């Protein structure tokens, strides 16, 4: 009997670097172009991060505050920090408000009295602002 030749599969390594961590050569013998961050740019970004305002404490109220800020931005109540312009995007504002509402429902009974009151007040305020903006 003749032995059957088994067909296997071929693995093509598409990684940009070889086993040593060096850039692979292309067929023309040139190294592939890489986007590298210059050391000066890296230092500048680190300095900017260090000088930026400190981040708020991670807790439930800061999450709700962040989502409400997003809703206010999309309601056109907060200007874009880069352009200084106020733009309305009511579907995105509604999405942010609905997200807060969903969080209120899912966390019912698990929040402190202060957190529950905060969510309730934020939702009431945002809903009134949404009605005003939509009308």
C-alpha cells in the first residue's frame, strides 16, 4: 500500500519583531517603518499628566457625577473644552441619563442613604434639563 501524504497547515508569522525583539526585515532588506515616541515627547506627556488636576476619588458618587457631566455636555450646557462651543446631541444626553437610571435601579437597596439621594437628585435635575432642551 502507498502511504497517503497528509496535508498540514502553514503558520505565517506576521509579527513585526523577530525572536530577539529586533524589527523584522522586509523583502527589500529594509526595516519596516515604526512609529516610535521620542524621549522628549514622552517626558512632555508625563509632565502634563503630573500637572493636570488630581483625579477624583473612585466611588459611586464620582461615577454618577461623571455620567451627569456627560449628559450636561450633550445637552449643550457645558462647552467643549477644546473648541469652547456648546453643541446639543439629545440622543447621547438621553443615553447618559438612561445609564444613570439603570444604575439607580440595579443598585437599589445597596446604596447608602446619601448615595441614593444624590442619584435621585441628579436624575431629577437631568430629566428637567432634557425636557427643556428637547422642547
